C-alpha cells in the first residue's frame, strides 16, 4: 500500500462542519440550539444578516421576497452572537441583509462583525442579491451543460465585481473574505464531488476560495452508518442546515438532540467550524511529500505551520524523524509539527512509494517537480544547487512559481473542468428532485431545499 497523507489533523480521520443558514430563525431558536451545542462541546458556523432588508433580493425580476430572520439589529441577538464568537463559533455574513446591499452597507456589515470580534472569513451569498460576485459568469467549462447553466442564470445579474457599480465590494472581498460558498451537492462526503475545495479560479480573482456544501438533513447525515462511512472514507461533510428549525424557547427537537449525541460520541470525527476545516484544507494543500527509495521528506511550502500531520503507512515499519518528533500507531505516522516553509525528513526502514496529488518522486540527484493547480514547485533535496527553468534552487530547499492570477493569494488548488461540470450536474439534479417533490418550479434555481424542507421537522415536534 502506498504511503499517503490525510487531510484531517491527529487524532481524527474525517471532518464535519455545519453551515447554519440564518433564514427563518429567531433569537429564541438560535439561543436554544447553540446553548445545546455548547453543552455538548460542539461548534458551528452561523450565518448572519447585519441589517434588516430595505430592498428586495435581485434586480431582474424584483418580485421575490428578500427572506426573513433575526438580524444583528436585534440588540439581545447581537450580544448573543458576540458570546458565540467567544465560545469559538464562527459568524459568516449571508450578505449585509436579505435584500440588495450597496457598497456602503456591505462595508458597514463587516464593521459590525469587527465589533463582535468575528473575522468574517467565510461568506455565503444570499439568493439573487445585486452585490453577489460573478453570479452570471460561467462556473463550468464549455460543454453541453454550459448553455443550460447560462439559461438558469439569465435572470440573475450581479455587480459585486464591477468597480463602476454601486454594488461593488470586490476589493473588500479579496482583502477580507477567504472562502465563498457556491455549489450544493448531494453526497454526505462533500469531497466526493468537490475534492479540490477550497479552490481558486483565475478568471474570478476577487474570490480567493470557493467551496461546496452538502444538502442533507442533519439527522440523516448523523446516523451511525453515515458517520462510520465518512470516517472510513477519511472525508469531510460541510453540511448546510437551518438549525433554527430545530429549536424554540421550550427546547430543542429530538432530532437535533440525537444528532448532537452522535457527533459527540464519534471520537474519530473532527467537528468544528467551516473556517477551521477549510483553513486546515488550505494548509494541507501546501504540503508536498517528496520521496526516493526509503527516504521521505515532508515539504511545507506554505506560510503557516501544520500540526498533527498524519501519514498512512499501513503495515510498514515505523518511520523515524531526523529533525522532528514522529508518533506511530495502527499504521498511521503522526508528525507533531511541521514549521512553515520547512522541510522535515523521515527515515523509513524499507523502500516506500508515495501516492496522491502531492506526491513527488525524486530523481537520482534528489530533484523533483511538484505541479499543482495554479503553479509548480521545484524541490532540491540534493547537496548542490539545481539550475532549472531560469532559476537556481539551493540545496535542501524549494522554489515556488505561481500563475500570475494566483500569485497574490498564493493559491494552489484548482477545480478541473470535469469537477466543476460534475458539481453543476449534481446541483441541477437536486433542483429537479425538489421540483418533483413540491410540484412546482423553484422561486430561484440557486436556492432550494431551505425552510420548506424543514416544515415537517418542526411539525413533528
């Protein structure tokens, strides 16, 4: 079995994060649910609106309700959100409000997050808001699906990326937002259809990272069988839910209580915020595994350290670190700490083979090239300088070269044409299924399965 890296930190095998949609929630329901989460030692990402909507959502047409839910203008709710931040939860804007927001309002929304101590690095666009970025741009390569996507988005125009528009805030997005949600997908393991998340697109440079979310009910996503399957796959579930549907002033719904117990009792599952798991994913995207014979080097090309890095060795003998502490249990080697921009060496007792997109097999001079989505890395683990492609790489070092559009963000991961087309196809399939169940066209092709899908849950209580 080839050696390979795991994305989750030690001692976990998989990840689970809930992106909680604020629509339809009240202060009482939010407080009840999140107090229950806190009692269980769990955290989630709560989307928020900073202001009440003073416009509808969308410019063409303007016949859609903006959406309803408690906002940060509610003083008690605002104070409670500050408490959530202190507990380690994440606050993410769902737009400045449920309606269209000019630039000044979006900037004021970020200032309101600042006052609460929230970073606001995750952003979830709301419906057809005029300030959304790239909504009418193609997200898939030329194929039979692209004309269909253009048709579905023909009525959705947005101007957040246009400096000449009053809705423009692209510069703020590039500076403040780290990840933006785009597609929805069906598998519990979000990585099945979006393995590159978070990923960067060169023709949309104002958004530093895109990611998809899985559309499942919380109870279905947390059955013992589902969680065991997620851990077995070493996957990641980014679950979009409406947690406000599971609570009120009298307590939480039985479905939520069961799900919380299951999440809490899954020791191999890392349950955290969207921000935490995406940050981990990005850090791991900067790690290369260079190898030759029985030698293995962990090359952290990123600007941040990586803690608890896990390598699957299987039945091979335990590797030993020359300049790092390495643990070993059940065929998993754990490197406690890999510093930023550093190379760590592991001595393996027998020859190895490394697999995965971050594997780099070195030649006889211990030179190798790692090609990633938006660039390449020349790795020189020999004893003399390596001159290649117009650069000289000193011994035991590396040299990064990014595509110009990805250079400012040091973006590494790119979603290929097949992956983006597959994401769109699954998104469309979810839409068709919803139409079949509800017996009518959706109000918005890019918003489905929200509060209506939870009505039966609330009634069941």
